[in-house]
C-alpha cells in the first residue's frame, strides 16, 4: 500500500480563516475529525482489529508561531538531481522530482526544506517530509510529512501544526517515502503529531 499523504489531501488547510473560529480552535477541530476518521473509517491506516480501542493521535500543543504564510516556492538550486528515486520503508524506490525549495526562519535559525512531487500524482500538491531534533525520539524515525497546496496568490503556507506521521507508523504494510537527508532541520519542531510518551520514562 502506497502512502505519501494522499489521504491528507482531502482535508481543508484553510484553518482559522472564519472569524467565529480561532486558528487554535480550527486545528483542534481538525485533529478531532482525524481521530474519528482513524477510529471508524474503512480507509483508516489503523489495522481494523485495533480501531475500536484507538485512543487518538498524540500531538504537541498548537503553536501559531511556527505557521509560515506567504512562502514562495523557489527553484531548486541544490547539488542533487532534480529527478530521482526516493526510497521507501519497504525497500522500494519511487520516481520523484525536486519541485523547489522553501526558505524560512525557525527558532531564529535560517532553514530550508525541499518540496517534492511524485510521478503520476496530478493533485498539484507538494510533498514536504522533514526530520528535526525530535525525530527518532518523540516523533517517528523516518520523519514527518506536510502536504502543501498553493494559496490563491500562488504562495504557500508551511504549517508545522499540521505535520503528520506516515501511515506505516500504524501498519508496516504501507510503503512510505523516507525523508531525504537534505530535509533535516537543525532545531526541534515541537508541533504536529508526535509519538505517544513512553510510560517507562514517566
């Protein structure tokens, strides 16, 4: 089963634009809806036998300061080839393209992330996986994902509160892209989905 966030594309990314709902409330509502989807949908990545007891996705607290609006997708100027094969968790390779680069400042550190597209994906969305200081500790070792679609003015919103784990966190039968090393952030991104705290460490 292929997974690079396709199940996320149907969710509305226009959080907090309605005047009667705050940004934080909109993100919390989105999380509740996703928990319900994972618990009840036949398309949930949670194995069917585990859905009834699924307690919900663990999250970091919503942090509005790490939502970046109005980012331009800059042409990719790195040393890696634009067309390449991205490895997956089950040892396969998937044809992909480096679509461009986003630049932003995170925790005072100038940072970049490369955005990718996949062969045969005509959704128009950009796939932005990343690694950070939480990876392999309190978030999944293969990284977390963001799916970006252009705003009306052609810019993008990079919102780490929407960072999510690939489906292979729940079921290893999924084939999930591994995050390229170029998308390792030097800081901790304590936003979005996380792993459940280890009871032994509490």
